[in-house]
C-alpha cells in the first residue's frame, strides 16, 4: 500500500505541475523594493516609488538632438535617485600616536572611518602606506607584521597576531562594510601595502548605497628589545572611491 | 575680604584657562571631505570641449590643504568599483585640465573648514583623437608638508574621488554590444533537468545575472526583470537598476536595494513560467530568458516523509 502511495503522489504532482491552469493576471504588481505603476507591462516609461526613493524611468531614444547641436552630452550623477548628495569620507583622527614603545608589549591606536555614498552605487575604501614605520632621518624601520608564525598574514589576508614575541606593525578593521570573513575578530591583522611596491588594499566596501557606514581601524605595533631607539613614523593614505 | 574674593576669582579663571587649553590640546585632528557629483558621464565628439563643475566640501574642523589629480582606471569587479593605481598615467590625460584661476592639477590649494570650492574640469578632445572610451577618477587628497617630529606612529591622509566616464564618439548614443548572461536561480535552490529549472513554490528565491559589454563604448542597463506565466501575464516586475557597464567588462545586474532579484513564489504558483530580463537603453538592447517550473517540492517531501513514517 505504501509503495502505491509513493508512486502515485509524485505522478500526480508532476501532472498537476505541468498542466496546471494559468494563474490570474497581474494587475497588482509589487516587489520588496517598489510598487510599480506601469500603464502597460511592456518596457516603457513609468513612475516607481518606495518609502525611500522616487524613481523616474526613462527608456528610449533621447538626447540625439542635443548631441547633434552641441557635440556633447553630459550626465552628472546617478539617474535613479533624487536629490543628488555628495559622496563623503571622514577620518576621525589623523595622528596615530603610540607614544613610547615598550619591547614585547604591543601599543595600539584607533581611528574611525566613515562613508556616505549619497546617490552613488556603492564604494570601496582602500589603504596604502608610504613606507614601513621608519626612524626620523634614518633608514631603520619597524617591519610590517607577518602575524603569528602559525598564521601568516598578507596585505590582503588577515590572520591572528596574538604572540607578543612576534614583532611588527599592522592593522585590524571592525565595523560596517568590513570583510568579516577576513577580519574575523580583533586578533586578526594585516600589514599595510607599500607605495611603489603594492596596490592599495580594500578595507571597507559595499555594493549598494551607504549612509554613514563607520568602521574602526586599530593599529598595532610591537618591537623587540633590539629595535633601535628613536621616533618612528610613516604616512598612511585612505582612498575612498564611489562605484560608477 | 575684597582681596580674598579677587584671589578666588583669579584661581577660578586660571583653572578654567588651564582646563580649556588642556581640552583644546587633546582634541583629535580629523578630516571630512565631500565631492559632488561622484559620477560624470560624457559623450563628446572629437574636436569639442566642455567644462564640468565638481564641488569639493571641507567638512573638517580645521582648514585643509588639498591636491587634485586625475588617474585612469579600469573595472575592478562586477560591482562597478574602479581599479585605481595612483602611479598610472595615460597620454589622453592631457585632454583634461582645471579652468580654475588658482587651482591646478597636482598643486596644493587650501580649503577653509566648513567651506566648499569648485573644481572647473575642462575636457578638450582633439579633432584627431581616436574614438573610444576614457575612464578616469578625479582624486582630491589631503596634503601635508611633513609629519610632526613628536609623533611616534602614523600620520593619516584622506583621498576622495569622482569617476569620469568619457565616450569620444561621433554619435550621441554610440553603439555597444550588450549581452545578459548567467541568469540563474540561487545556487542550491534548484534542480535542473534539460533546459528547465525546477524550483520550490514556497521558498523565497534570488536570481542573479550579469550584463557583459563586448562593445567599445559604455552601455547602460535600464530595463525590467520579470517573471511571467506567459508573455501576456507577468506576475512579477522589478526595475533593473540603471548602471553603467564599461567597454569590454561585465557587471552584476540588480535592483536599487540589492545586486540580486528577490522573489517569493506563491502557494498557488505551480507549473511552467519564464524568468526574463530585458534591457532597452539608448545604445544597447539585450534580452535573456530561462524556463522554470514551480512545484510544491517541500510539501511533496513532507507528504512522502509522513507516508513512510506511518
């Protein structure tokens, strides 16, 4: 008996699936993002709306006359969101001062990066350093971290750096739009890419609109007892670019 | 008595002054920059020139010295991020200049706290310039002549950018070759038999798709994502987010809220349907469709499990 049911049900469902009657016409169109009021369901003009945005759809031939007369067409900003706001980028603190460094005892500093894309599609913040932390008027440097021996890190792959016997300089990221698969927690660090050698590394990114996305960058330096005394410095640049 | 009052007053003023100076000294130096518009798309005929104003805001608490420069970029990924290497240059960068009297590329200029300034970008295309696309980012960087000798650590600087997509063309809407590929339901949510995708009719679904531009000019992705029982009966319509697809690149299609198309089938939605994306813009037409069959898979599994367990 059970075997009969097992055979019968899939056959019935299959027949029902293939030969099911047409569903009713769609005179009420909606999506999670928009209510759509098209006069027709073909591609064409219409007014789309959501609680956040109004969207004017323009499809078809435009601007040919303008181009013919002037020889150029300019579209500034993004067609789909009004009004157009500025793309903004903020760094809360421009000086990361570690003070006196104690061998074998890591020193840390933090700053907060914030991005608002306005009407842009998305964005990425990248970072690059001019050189490793370098003694003033000298060539001695504090090396970039390679993280713990068992968990080596690179400029694009963070890894655990918890061993105080591992020396160097690196950073951790936490907060909005940070790749948490890479910066898993506060023990994960990366070395900074170096200008002239590497390309900038992404520290924050988002494919869509961002409003005051904020992330904390934590800088960590740990020196050995053999590190020459002096003041060590470098410049770290953050580059915030909207998507196109 | 009067002398004591004066002494107390002097102490209070001194303490207040010390506190004020102390607080002022520990206030962090920050930077906030704004740029508008963040994207400029231009189609221009060889031999023509235009100017475009780009506004820079200094949202910091103090005056900033800034430097503007232009670097070429390429497409970095499927999400429209530019790949920028500040060391890169190109001969066509000579087409661009700043028409400001006091601000030039690669020269520092000061912007007061809370103030804005305009960069007047001049684009002058030589008559003999080759037809094709030029992609550049206008970068504005905070500039410092040196780092404080007392600082043991890192001095940070900020760079912000605005993307320029320039098509040098003799046509207002230069032709492109746009294709929509990889229109697929969410990985792991379908069973494919032949050309048909079998999907459960009570499970929320994502569909993804790519727009590939095989042409020489930037394409746009204005259009519609639809699910239909037949061509006369669409049961779901979503506007495809208008995006630019650079020449010889691809871009993930989506809506304004996601880089996917989200759809929840109905309980009564059973049988063959079509999932279709149509792109119709000034210079590119593209369309693709996949055939799907919605069926009550989860319900069926539940019934079978119940029968077996009897």
